[in-house]
């Protein structure tokens, strides 16, 4: 049902303008002339105009001849209609068949063009979705690269910290060894002093032996306490170094996993780009098919216009030929009568020219 936006009279005036310019009326051209209106409404009005034109095709053209030649023109017209009836019927049937075939071909071409347009829209939507997913994966990849760089920086900091701790541990070990040597020397020196004192005290008093033994025991206890403290500190440093090594191994494992995810993301992006290229190729093929269908539609429209022009020439030329053949035998007796008998022929020519 046509909407009330564009009336049939507006569409008919637009069609008359197109015909006056020598162009074949179509929905797109009529809409360009009107400047408004939906394609559905214009298509229904255009279909109604074509139906009315087919119905009015069999009506005779208007007679504009003078009254003096009315009877002669009507007689000639009747004989021309009888003579051209069979040929006109044959031409009309053949033209109708060709027009119907052309319309079927045009409808099929339009259907194929609509199908191609729908496929193109679906492919465009799919391509947009693929490009959107590609952008999302690219963003994910960018985030992964940023995280990998952060992990690399963190690993570098951990490596520097490990190296620093190793240097500290080595320094502490050297310091511990130095302190041990110094303590050993001090103990040795002290033991020597004690022995010297013991030798002196043995000469002085036998009771000093107990004191010497106590001093030796105290020195041994101090040495054992120092060795225990050194062992405890070395154990703490070793435990701390082991924790740092574990952290380093964990960071290396996370870095390996991040590299694996990065390779998987690169593979997914390569596949997405390949799919996008395939979709662009299919879109180009569909566009070529659509252009081919448009070209076929234009050829069908051109053939339809040629058939309509041929039909119009057949409708107008057949009566003229019949009148010329009927008028030729009647011209001889009129020439015998002189100039007066030639007047109907001149008047008929003028009437034909007026028509």
C-alpha cells in the first residue's frame, strides 16, 4: 500500500519530464527528479503508470483532421486497421512476450542484486567484527608487551639485586674469614700469653694452676661461641641467598610464560589478518558481481526501451503504409478530371501532416 508522502500525479509529472528528456523512467531517476519519497511508494506508482500505459496502448490516437476529409480519413483508417490488424497483433504478441521476458530477467537480476547486497552487508558486518576483534587482540598484545617489558625491567632489577646480595655475601664471607683469622690469632696469642704466665705461676705457686685452667676453659668457650655465631650468620646469609635464587627462578618462569603468551598472541593476530584479507578479497569479488548485475540491468532496460520504440514505430508506420497503398489506385481516375480532382489528394496530405 503506497504511503501518502508522494502522489501518483507527482510521479506521473516526473515521468513526463524524463520522457521529454529522452530518458527511461526508473525508481531512482523519478526520486532524483522529485527529490523526496520512499523507493517503495515510487515503485508502486511507477508500476501503476506502466499498467495504465499498457491498457491505453490499444486506444486509437486522437483525430485532428478537418471535417471535409473526415469521411475519407475514416474510410482509409478502417481499411488500414483491417490491413494492419494481423501484423499489429503479431507484433504486439511478440513485443509482449519479449517485454515479459525482459521483465522476468530484470526481476531476476534485481533479486540477484538484492541477494548480493545482503551478502555484501553481512560480509561488511563480519569484516567490521573481525577488525574489531583484531583491534582488541592488538590492544591485548600491546598490554602483553608492556607487561613483558615491565617483567624484563623487574628481572633486571632482581638480577642487579642478586648481584648486589652476592657481593654482600662475598664481602661478609671475607669479613668473617678475616675476623676468624684475627680471633684465631688473638686466641693463639692469648693462649701463648697464658702459657707463659702459667709457666711463671708454676714457679711461684701451685695454686695458680687452677686459675690457668679456668682461663683456658674461658678462652675455649669464647672461641666456641664465636664459631657458633659465625656459623649462624653464615646460615642466615645462605638461607637469604636461597630465597633470592628462588625468586629469580620464579621471575624467569613467569618471563617464559609471558613469552609463550606473546607468541600465541602473534599467531592469533596473523590468523586474524589472514581472515581479514580473505574477507576483503570476497568483498571485491562481490562488488564485481554487483557491478556486472548493474550492467545487465542497464542492458535489459536499454533493450526494453528499444522494444517499446520498435513497437511504437510499428503502430504508427503500419497505418501510414496502408493508406499510401489504398490511395495509389484512386489517384489515376482523379488525374483525368484535371486540377479539380487533385484537390482531395492535397487535402489528404495536409491532413496527414496535421496528424
